[in-house]
C-alpha cells in the first residue's frame, strides 16, 4: 500500500505539472519555446556560452540548439560569478579552469560541422593541462570547420598586484612552452589578450610573426624587462592595447592596417614612436598625475601622424599640472625639437626672469600633457574631429583645455568629464607625498587669440557639470567662439556604488546639479547672457 500510495502521489504530481505547463502555455507565458530556432539561436549567442547552456537545460526543445550555435564566448569568469563570486581560492580556480577546458572540448566536437563558426572566444587561466586541452579542441575545429574569428584571453593564477618579477618570468616561460607546441592554433587567432608576462627580447616579435591573422592584441602588465623597447610590425593588426608594463618606449614601426592605439600608464619619457601607420585614426592615452620626468607634448608625439581624427586622454581623477600657458606661448617661437638646454639658448630677446620661472615650473610641476601654443599644434591637430578628456579633478579650472579648440580647426565634438573617483584614487596623504602624486592646483590659462572663432565645433558634452563659475564661464566661452554650435549636453557627475564605502574622513561634496526646470532655465539665461548669436535652446541638461 505504501508503494502504491507513493506511485499515486508521483503520478498526481506529474499530471499536475503537465497541466500547469499546458495552462502556462495557453496563457501565452511560455512564449520563448514558440520562437523559431533562428531567433532562439540569435538570443543565445548574445550571452556568454555557459549561460546559454544553462538556459538550454530548461527546455527539451532547446537542448538541440547548442550544436547549432555559431558564436561562442566561453569565459571562466562566468563560473566564478555563478558559484561563489566572493571566494576565489586557488583550488576553485583550478576546478573552474578544468570545467572551461571540458566545455570547450565537448561543444566544439559536438557541433554541426556544416555551420561555420563566426566567433570563438575562450577566456581561461594559464595552466598547462587546460591549455593543451583547449588548444587541441580549437586545432581540431580549425582543421575541420570554417572558423572566422578566434580569440584567446589569457589569465594567470596570480593577479597583477601579487605577481613578483619571478612570477612574471615563470608565467612567460609557461606561455612560450605552450605557444611552441601549437603554432598552427596561434596562427589562426584573430584576437589575443595576454597579461602578467615578462618575455625575452625576441618573444613578442616571435608571437607577432606567428599570429599572422591577428587583428587585435592586448598586453596587460607585459614587457620584455625593465626599460625594454617594444618594436611592433604586423601586416594585419588593426588595434593595439597596452596597459602598464615597463617598456621604455613602444615603436610602431610598420603597421599598415592599424586604426586604434590605446596606451595606459607608461613610465618613461616617450611612450610611443610612430613609424608607418597610415590608417591610424584613434589614439587613447591614460595616466594619473604622478610627478615624473614625462612631459607629453602633443606637437612632438603626433608629428608623424597628423591625420589622427579621434583623441582620448584619461587623467584618472588626478591633477593635471603644467606650465602656465602664457609661459608656454612665450617659449613656443624658439621651439625646434632640441633638448632643453638648446631650447633656452635659442631664445632671443626673452626676459631672463621669465625663462628662469619657466625652468623652475618644468622641474617642479612635471606633467604628462602640456597645453601648448596653437602655432605648434595646428600642423598635428588639423584633422582632429573628436576629443574626449576624461576624469579631470573636481575643483580645478578646465579652461586650459581651450588650447585644443584653438589648434584643432576641424574639431566637431568635444567631451569632458570631471570626477573625483575616490575608490580608484590614492587617498593616503603620506603615500601620495612619498610617491609624487600631484595635489589640486589650477593650470593658468590665457588665450592666444582673443577674437578666435571656431566654425566646425557642433557638440560639447560635459559630465560632472555643476552650477559653478568654472563650468558656467567655460560653457559661455565655448558658445562664444563656436559659431555653429548645435548641442551642449550637461550631465551630473557620475555615481559609483563602491565609492559609498569610503573612509569617513573623506568628505565628498554633494552635487548641486540643477533638478527643476526653473533652475535649468536660470542657468541657460546666465550662460547666454549678452551673447548675441547663442541660443539657450542648444543647452540640454541630460541627468
């Protein structure tokens, strides 16, 4: 009787389940299963592959879809987030990495060979066993199927902050061993992301010469030793991204298809040397305001690439110190690409006190971007159309950025973000002082042309706008010189949920961004007051 009762209960539950599913379907709730396969596949290919596989387990009909997928994004991070996002022990990483290798093998061997692979991305940890498994599966796929795009994103067992120089050398040795075992796989890659590797002098050129299809390369915390020189030559590379590393310089010797270059946190005088890069259009540079010997002058940096159309500078919420611009203008006529001593010897008829002041400012301020005389910049910024200046410090005058407007006559869009991102800034005063972090101070600015007009600028965007004189005066000045302005978008400062967990001693000023229409209208009138041509209608408060 007991068994019969249990059987009846199970039967009743199954019946109830089927009836519930039928009712759910009749009400239109299970609409996902009614979609055709091509729509479902399109949806599944928009999420990471491990999430797509979990979704397919929920329906018998969807279990047939994984072999039909044409795009794969197999990411170890998906497992870390799904299981225990706050606990990342070594043993867990090993298990997750083994799981990624297993999924990669099974899904590539089980798929329909008649359907080409449009994109295959695998993000995993540098461990020999899993690297071999993944490489074998990918090699088999490349040999038996059509694979358009393939990407490896390589992690290491230690994060960058925990890596010692010996760790970097050890990880590079592991990579080179694996790389040597599967040259055909690397020859088929179109994207490659590496991190925490200290190579030998010839290793990176060897990687570039082997990966003939490579279109995107990212090197994070990678180099060939302290003060090493990276020389890059590649026929197909479209985008190069370098984060940190100890390169003395990166020489882009011959990259005929390079379009985008990102370089973050360089440590020496000349971060980039441009050779043959005829298609380069976008340059992104990111650095904080630590005092150093590195004074980046756009007139020198871009001398060989005057066709740059998109420039992005990120100051990481640290101070941008620099020569007062009127001193820079005083010196610009004697500028001739010589060293500092020759630079000043070339001056004639210049007040010695002004020169002495300029020298001291150079030695004391030490900036990574220098507001220069438009006369020097016009030849290199003449094609510039989009400029983005990110994470300027709050409380500092932004008028110095006008030097770009005066030099870039073709500029169409200018975007500025002002933000003290406290959870990414170094807040320990002793540490800042000992490591040369710059404190808040304004860059003095005096325009070189009082009656200057800009005919091409049509859009100004400011993130972090506050109803303060600094911002109001700046917007007013831009409206005055940009005679064809179509849109000014003013946004409130960004909000970071992690910045809420700050040291109580850090006082964050509350935002005074205008919220009600009356405040916005008053600001529009204040900004456009006595401007004959400017219309308040072009000013939009977006937050």
